[in-house]
């Protein structure tokens, strides 16, 4: 992969960048509502106009101009000019904005720092926003300053924002297209963004694939034209087989909800990215598609249904599981259950936290049918879960697989109950799919899962 910094040569007469024809792969990423959860200029307005008597009306005007541009109903140049006139902001406001934006990085971007670290030369931030607030935020994610393309504010002597550099192509309509033509990047280019200006890159033929990013906002006019819709960066990395924090995107895991489950609990699952599906009763066709089941005391699966729920990993019951056969059937099929026999008023918080801790870390604490295990997270390691019938010798067979492939174990935890053995193994090396296949095929294996 070429290093953009080392290979850029600027022709000052044409203001065009030339790079060698070495083929590479590049990732063009938007900032507002993509890298961050919010539109930065809208947030800057809320900071700068905090004491303005007509602030709510001005907020609405700025947000309206933002949405018109993002949906392709107003030129970006007209939208930008209109918003800057309404801001009334200065350098002190920008400092406050940066602190705010650092807390608003999209969760899937925040947890995938490894991707940015490994692809520093290939990731470019291309935004109609401004370097003054973009650079300090994205630089914390290993993104090189020379790979950040955005607008520049103009200030007066007192530090007030009075305008912006109109010669910058990103301040103009079709600015991202103009910029990429100047960069002339050699190789396949993938675009990730939420707005119309991001889609224009695909429309222009300059990028190979456009991913509509919908973790924060879903714009119908953009989604309809995208090559792929990616509800999170995890999904993008998964599709393209790139390094990622979690092995399987949460948006691909269906969370079936049946019965009286509080919205607070579902909000936590949505925040994690799960695909929420409501049904009036537990039917086989829906349960067989679900990775997570949320139910109440009056809506519980039968033991027979659990025998055929091959994808189901965890049940969160808002009430007590009142059938011992359900507990046993779940355990025999590698399905963990968290219930609330005391009807805790905080179950809307308690149950999803337990479910999320299991799905993300493998923790089984306070499960009503699995042995208790709370392993610490080990950084820079891969975590694998193996659930098997409680028969002697399984752990030895697991370790034989790792030894045969020269994989070093940095942490291993085994707990059992009369029905199952539950093993978490942390390894510090890469591995091929053959290793996973061998672990799955060990005799008496019930379920095997790669966490991260």
C-alpha cells in the first residue's frame, strides 16, 4: 500500500495532486452523522446561541438547511453559506464543540480503533465540515492530518467566525467529487456516509462501492441509491473482511420480543445495534431466526421449541422461568437464560445488561441455568466460547486444536454444571477458519462462538 504523504506531488499551476499508479484500496469516510452521531454545525449553533433569545427558531433554521442539503434538495454551497451566517460563533465555542464531539463519536467507530490503526494510509476523512473541529476529534483514531479533507473557517481579529475559504472545493456544490478528481487515488475506493454528497461520489463513477451509513440517521433518498446499507461500521468491516472489534455485527442478530417488555430494555438493545422484532406470541418460525429472545412470565418458549432454535443464544425473561424443563432444554442446547424471579423494578436495566455482557464478553453471572463465570477482558486477544456436554476430556481436545496450529493461549476459563461444560479461551494470535471448524467438530460440542 502506498503512503499518500510520501508520494504526493503538487502541481502549483493546476493545483492538482498526482500519485503513482500503484493500485491500492481506500476508504473515504464522512464526518457528520457518520464518524460522529451528530451534525457538528448544528451542535455548534446550540453552543454559540445558548443565550440568544430566539435560539430555538435559529436552531430549526440551521437543522432545516442541513437536512435539505443531505437529502439533495438544496445545493451544499447554499446550505453551508446559510448556516454559517446564522452561527455567530467564535474560537472559544469551537473548543467547547470539540469536547462535545469527542463524546459523540459513533459507537461502532469508537470500538473499532484497530481498523483505523491498521489502515492509517488508506483511511481518508472527506467532509463538508471544518478542520478546526474535525482534526482534533479524528486524530485520536490514528487518522493522519494529511488525510483529513474539510473546509476552513475564516476569523476576524477577535476570533469570531466571519466566513470560510470559498476556494476550497469542499465548500462548493459537488465538492467531494471535485476533490477526489484532484486526488486521483489509484485503486478501489469505498465510500461511507449518510448524505447526498457522499452518494455523488458513486454517481460520478469515482468510487467502487457506496455504503449508506445508518447508525445515526437513515435518509431514504440516500439509502435507495446505495450499493449497500451499513447500520454500523461493524457491518462494513464484516462485509469487507477487515479487522473489527466484534466477530459478527449485531444488526445481523434478531432480538425477538414477545410480551410485556419495557421500552427502556429495548432501547439498550437498539443502542447495541440489535435487530428488534416484535411478535404477539412465540412461534417456531420467528424463534428459529432469533439470536436473542426477550419475553415476560406469560410468554415463554416450550422445551420443544428450544430443541429447534439453533440460532438462539440467550433468553432474557422479565419475570420467572416457571418450567424446570425449559431451563434444562435451554442448557442442553447451549442457550443461557437470565430471568427475574423477584420482579425487580429495575429489570428493564438489569436483564439487558446481563444479556449484553454475555453476548459481548461471555459472562454468565446470575444466569439461572449456566455455571457462573465472569472472565476479565484481555486486550489484544481473540475470545472463543465452547459449550459442550459435561463429559471428561473435552478441554484437552480443545487445547489439542490450539497446540496443533501453534496458537498460544493467554487465558482460559472452564466452569461446569451437571449438564454442560462452558469454556472461554483467549488466544493472542491470528488463525484460519480451519481452527474454528475443528473446534466446532469436537465430539459432544453443543455450541461454539467467536466473540471477538
